[in-house]
């Protein structure tokens, strides 16, 4: 059984073929058809057909998108790739490829991948957060993504920063129309904006973390605020969900200091007599999203089209 995963990004569309055991057989990238819904359908269809031509057989198809399919309308909502919004992407792809196609939020795909054979393998409940250009998360329980009744399961980035200080209220404006969302504190651009506001210095999040490690006091203070805020944000997840593992993906997840300092930063706010939940970096890194899309079809599932 072959499984194809497609990761639909704003600038690139990536495809992968996994075998029954999760081994990667092929991987291809093509430019995304920005601002062009029909072109997006054509790009994904052509990529699937090209991958199948190389493996010499048909495959199941899963697609990760920066948004979700609304259970109310069957149309894409909450997508950063705005040209997808309002379209029945899963149905259109199913028609184009003549088989069932599963479409899932890209953060959920990260969680699925890491739960299947990554940093969360063997764990019952996996919470996987993306700390990158944006801030989101996915939840997997016993191998299944928890999209939720309204397809917003794991939308952690659009909850408010827990236990804010007076200086943190009302918080930065968020594109969703509210203030103080976790995304406005924990994404890469948010870390850079916080450092600029406090120091007047323009640096990327990566540069801030690097300089902090080299002894720069101002950058160290910015990293302190990041760790504290991330600790509070993840503690609220533990208090609500109590996952077996927390997995971090996205650009900020490469910072080793997070794994050294987060356990104690989370424990301070957890409503328990102990906190021993492991916090791990995504094992598959940038490949987690596309691998998770392929894993939307489990090995034992054999739809008629496969």
C-alpha cells in the first residue's frame, strides 16, 4: 500500500510517497499556485499523478493545508492561503483524482506524523505545537487527529496568553481581530517584535537566541520572556489536556535552550503535585507536515480507490 502526502504551502507544494511502514520512497517539491484556486487544484493533481507514475501504482492521498474544512459548510476556512477560503477543496480534489482525499490542518498533520513514528511514537495523546511564522498546534489521540466539532481542535495560538502581567495587557494586536493571542507572543516575528519594543534593536528570533547564548544581556532577557510565556502557554494545555508528550516544531523549535528550561517553566503553573511530561523537538523537522498528510490514511485502511 502506498500513501501520498501533500503539504500545501504558500510558496511551495511538497509531495511524498510512504510505504506501508512509513518509509519515504519519493519526495518532490513544486511552486505553489498563489492566489489561484484552479491552479492549486491542477498543481496538486499533477503532483499526485507524477508521483504515482514513478511508483507505478495508485495511492491514498492526504493533504495538509494552512486552514481547515468547515463542518458547517464543507468549505475551507481560517486559511492563511486566502485563495482557498470558501472552496470545497477536499471534494474538488476527490473529483479530480477519482478517489477519496483527506484534507487536514497542517498543524494536525505535524501531530499525526510525530505520533505515528516521530517524537510522540508510542504515546496515547500527543500535543504538537508549531512555533514558526505563526503559532498553532495539533492534537492526536490514539493515532487519530482531534479536529473537533468545529474543526478548530488545537487552535492554541488564538487563545490568550495565560496569567498575563499588567505590562502584557491587552497584548499586541492579532490579525484575528483580538489582542494578546499566544501567536502575538510566541511566533518568530512576535519574538522579534518584542525584542524591538524593549531594546529598539531589530533582530530575527534566531539571532536573538544565538546572541543570548553568547552572553548578550538584552537578548538573554528576550529569551527569558519567551521561555516564561511559552511555559505559561503550555501549562494551560497540560491543565486542560494532560498530554503524554509535548512536541515542538517550526523554526523556534530548533533552540536547544527551550528543552533545557521549559520543564521548570511549565511546572510552575501546572495544577498538580508533579510535572513529568516530556517536551521534545519534532523528530522529522520540516518533513513532519508532509509525512503527516500521508499518515492521514492508516496502514490498515484500504479505500476502494487505493
